[in-house]
């Protein structure tokens, strides 16, 4: 392949002009927020598809109501506590209390991990009770819906953990940190909402 | 959307590409590049390679249907399992049909036209230095490549490639014993599709964010070229319509490997064995599949129409007709495309009321689509047409869009569709639309933007010959298939000769097969022209076609970062027929000299 044909083979003529970092960050934040919301729209469509499949399948003759383990209620509280911790971190950041913000972020991540562990325990409880993946359509949906939700939560936890780690340097760049926090809050609360939706769906049976 | 802060920001060139600077090594520059132009070209090359595979599969299909009993000795040596003794096995035929459809829809047209040109053109045409998220963009290509390689790998696994059709309807796709392709091949097919959707999500997100957030100052939405509009709308449709197939793929994989019953009904007996499943619904898959599948058609065809609309003015030397209404037609089509999927399922036993609903909304789509088509025709009115190769292909797009679209009127009507469903009428119709319209637009785009991409011209003479060797056989094949369908010939049948009433279609099938071989042979001319021009083509100037959009204001090929300073846009994209120092057109950045 003749490299001269390819686009970047030209001389480097684009020495960037002087940058205004503050404005650059602002545009970047707008882009990230837009990207995040579009991603969340695809997540919403994914769960809408699962939900419509659930409703269709629910009308089948082999559909039997299934008791959810009580643990899922505890998990729901843990997730709600995690969301509250995230809000506390946000408020602490706004008040420039960086130690408090960091502690609250770590609490949010820990509670998020706690929720995941709780969900795993709920899976085990279900399996022990004989409600395995293939046992009934309702139990199949239980694993699929909670599994898909948990996978998204893992991604969000990574973003949260990254922000928690950035809390150390937030003093030097409070705007950057607050932008990161805004992404965390949207993502995490959205997934919290998805969990409530999934839970309501599973309780329908 | 363009806030003052943003305008000032982008004027100072702050939204700089995060990709490697040009002095970086070969690997970062050409392989793991974050430059949208390189990524676009990577997509285009990958798609063209996949097209060769897809076309070879088409040749196999036509050999079987044109000469049903012939023994292909040479082929039996190449494909000993598919054609033992030179005659194709029915199982292999099904796998070939499935993979031809899958590869052409998802890995040729999607990669070259949507992802390839989308990547290449959108940042250039909105006056940006790169996509909004360059790293995500690179990731999108690598996931896409993994998806393509995964799909190709399925030819080599036990049982061969997937054979349940590109629509993968269960139970055929869910029960490994149903057909050899439903063993490992189908699992790989599903995984590959999941990767494809992940990749498309990353790419689509980028296009939407780029159009919204890094447009050059002065480039309002209503000054965007129709190409950008079409990619923008197609990306939104794709983002919303594709996730349900991910959900369906997860459930089908669980049905296949973990004994669940999402799609498998009770009492199913396959290969003399009763299956333990209960109560699943195969129709549920069809709903979820077509919720993706129908919008996918528009994800492919809207960019084809947008690209054709932007190629034509350079050769008619006049503005497009009805720009604003064309934009709103694209928006209307996109909205309607999300609610019509049921017209693929008229014979599934749906309630007549549902059928009536899906008929009505489907026929409603023809209103904006026809308006768009009429706008394209009116754009030709009174033009002094310069019939260069890209113009021929763009005119071909209009011709196929008009004639193929007529078939849609029959298929969108539930009563007529009952008769025509799963016949060659459908095959003829969708090949003209998502096969032909998109393929001609892809070629038009390749000829039109080749000088910009590689700084060289393709041969005009070879290009024109290629057009006729593409358009004439293509129209012959798929126009004739409409009539095969009217005679009741079902699609996907391996041995139509086994049915008395289809014996008389032998002649038609032979003509179609000969035309198909001419069509495929004609593409070799394109390949030769493409490769020869890459290395030996005449050098291209900055703006060889005298076109107005922003990509023609920079060097061919554009440097890393596209624009030295972000351009200030002063007019819409179709300012032809006015005298400026550049000629009979005004580039979007041109300002008349100040008086005094």
C-alpha cells in the first residue's frame, strides 16, 4: 500500500492554536452528557424489549407465579443507600469538603458492591429452592433481567470507582470532578430506576 | 445546540482530535488510529472484503438454481463438504443463503455505506477535526472487525455456518438437531450479531454526538448537507432499534444452551425426539427480530438516499429541490419505521385488526418516501446533466428506488402479502431496495469521494462500464424475480425442480443466473479499477467535481485534523448556479467580497 495515498500521511500542518482549557472542558462535558444519555436510551430499549418479552410470555399457559426471595428487598434498600451516599458525595463536593466527598464515594461504591453480592446470594437462594434458570419461564426471566441489570451496574461501578479515585485530586480541579460526578449520578440513579422497574415487573406475576 | 461558548471554543480549534499526531508510528497512524478518516477507510476495506465473500455465496446460490442438476467438479474440490460429488447439499444451500443475506446486510452495506462513509464524511462535512469520541470510534471498528471475523469463523465449525436464514427464526435456529447449521454455527452467528450491535452502538453514538456538538460555527442544522442528515437520523434509529435484538439474542442463546423456553413451544418434536420445552413463543422472536430488522432497512437506505442527493447536484449544477421537505421526510420515515415491523408477519396468524394497523402505517411510510423520491426527480428538472460515473450511480439509485418501491405497496398490504409472502416477489423487492439502492449509492459514494480519500482519480471509462455491468444485470435479476414470485415460487427452496408447477420457471432461473454471473463479473472490473487507481490513478485536485460541501475545501487527502482552522460556514450546501471565483458554485465557506 502506498502510504502517501492515505489521509494522515500529509505534512503535520495542524499545530493546534492556543487552547482555553476551561471552555474546552465545557464542550467536552456537554459531549459526554449527550453520549451518556444516548447510551442510556439504548439501555432503556434493551430493558423495554425484555419487558415486552416478559409480558408476552406471561400470557403462556405454563406461567406460574414465583415468590421472590425476601433478600431482594434488602438489596433494594442497599442500592437506595448507595444512591444516597452518591448524593452525599455530590453535596460534600459542592461544599468543597473533599475528605467527606471521598468517604461518601467509597461508601457508594461499597454499597453498590454489596448490592451485587446480595443479588448473587438471591440467585443462590433461588437455585436452592429449585427455581433454576430453566425451571420455569418466570425463573428464567428472573435470572435474565437481574443478570442484565447487574452487568450494567458493573460498568457503572467502574465509573463510580474511577470518580472516587479522582476525589484525591478534586481540590485542584473542582469543575472536572463535579462534571464527573454529574455523569456518575445520572448513570447510577438511572440504573437504580431500572432496578425498580425490573422489580415491579417481577412482582407482577 | 450551538452555544456561544461552543462557537468560540471551536473557532479557536479547541475541540482538537485526541488521536495520534501525524508524527506517530505506522501502527498508531494506520492500524490503531483514532482518526475518523482512517477508521472510515478501515471500515470500507473490511466491508469490501466481506462483499467478495457475500458475492461468492450469491454465485453458489445462482449456480444451484440456474443449473440444478449440474455437477461442478472443480467446486467439489474447493468445497468437498458443501458440494460432495459436485452437487450442492440442501443443508449447505441453506447455510449459503443465510450467510449471503447476513454478510451483505450487516457486513457489506452496513460497514461500507453506513459506518465507512458515515465515519469518513460526517466530521468533514460538519467542519469538525474529528468525531466527538475518537477512542470510542476506534473501539467501534475493532469490535466490528471481531464481529466480521467471528461470522466468517462459523464456516469452519462442526455443522458449518448458520442455516436458519438471516432472520434466524426459532425453532429452526434454536434446536441444534433441526439443521446442521443450528449447531455451533448458529451460536457463533448470535455472538457475532451481539458484537455487531455493540459496535454499531458505539459508532451511532459518535455520529449523533458529533452532529450535535462539534458543528462548525454558522453550520445550523438546516444548513447541513442531506448526507449528514441521513447519517444522523439513521444513527438515532439504529441506537433505538438495535438493542431489542441483543435481548432476543440473549434469550435465544439461553434456549439453545441452558434449556430455557423463551421461544420454544411445548410438544415440539425434532428429529424424532420430543423436546422438553414448554410454552415458549416462536412469534416472540419474530416480533423482537423485526423490531430491529425493519428499522435496519432504513438505517441502510436513508444514508443511500442522502448520499445520492449530495452527489447529484455536483453533476446537475443546480440545488436539490425541496431541501427542507426532504429533511422532514427523513424524520417522518425514521419515526414511522419504528412502528411497522408487523408487516413482515402478516401470515403469522396475527389478528386482522393488527394486520390492518400494520398495513396502514406501512402504506403511510410511502407518503414521505414518495415525497423524497419526487424531490430527487425534481432536482433533475432542467439540469444540464454531466453523466460522470458517480452521477450514473446516483441516477441508478433513483431508478431502483422508484421501481423497487412500487413492490412495497403490494407487500405492505396485508391482503396481497398473504399471497406473496415468502415468495421471490419479496426477494426481488428487498434486493432492489436494501440491496440495489444501497449498493448503487455505495458505488456512487466510492467513485465520488475516492479522489478526496486517496488523492487520486478512478478511471472514468472503466467506471461507466462498471455502472452498466452492474445496473443492467441487477435490474434484470430482481425485476424478473418479482414475476417468479407472482408465479408462486417460494424463496429459500433448494430444489424448485421437485415441484411440477415450478418446472416452467427453469428458463427464468437460467436467465437470472446468467445475469447474476455477469453482475458478479462486472464487480471484478470495479476491484481492478479501485486497486489500480489507488496506486496509479491521476492525481486529484482539492475539489475535482466543483462541489460545495466542506470536505472539498481541504486538501485531497485531508490532513490529520482536517481543517487548519475551523471553517466559518456562511451558506447551505447547495449553492450551485451562481458565479464565484471558484466557478458556477459557492463553497459553504465562501463570502462575497465586501463592497468598497
